């Protein structure tokens, strides 16, 4: 079968377009809205996603981070459920990466994470101007990427936030 140069270029262009679409979707932060209208972002698999989430975190009142307990490797596909003080579910979905940012109103919330048969729960209360971080460390084997990464500027662990002891439900201010 003899193809014209135009037909071959058209096929190559389609392959390039498909590759770009696949690469773009693999690097996309999930930007959504809960059924109650609260905006959320989920992702953090790639360095680009982490930078994107890091720059936007100040707009969100709740930050959830999931990782393996022993290695510290970030985990994705963790099922996270957030319920308010009236026990209404305000977020319930698997994470597209290790980070979840949710813009919740003031109030008390129970944050539950499930991964590989293990369920953990934290309680946090959001006050005016708060940004709460909730960490979930699961007892699974996971390797950390061998690629060194540059620390993000304005690290949220730079002392501006105060960690509460796990007996006070592990929330942060």
C-alpha cells in the first residue's frame, strides 16, 4: 500500500496529539466541587502537580496528605471521606494523588482515610483564617522515588503551623 506524504503526516500528527493528550491527563490536578458546592483539588503525583497544589494551598481550609509510614512515600488512590458535625458527608472520593485540598466552611469535621484494608480517622475544627493539615500514614510497603526534588518554597512545615499531639486528634493549626 502506497501512502502519500500528506497521509503519513496526518497520521503522525494524530499520534502526536494523542501522546500530548495522554501526557496532559497524567499531569493534571483534579479540580472539582463537592455536592455541597465546596471546591477541592486532588493530585500531587508529579512534581508539576505538587508545585501547582503548593501555590494554591492558601485558598483552602483543609489539606490532606497521604503517605506510607515506613518510607514516607506519597500514596494515591486513598479513599477519603469528610463529614461535618451533623454527620453529613461533604467529600467522599478516592484521591488522584497524595494531596487533597478542600475549601470547607468553619466547623468541626471528621476526616477518614482508607487504604489497603486500613482505615484511619482524624478530627479537626476549622476556625476563621485556619488552614488545617491532616496526615495519614499507612503501614504499607512503598518506595520513595530515587529522583531528588527541590523543596517547595514556603514549606507548610516551616514553624508557622503548630502540630497537635495525636491525642488531640492530630489536627494542625
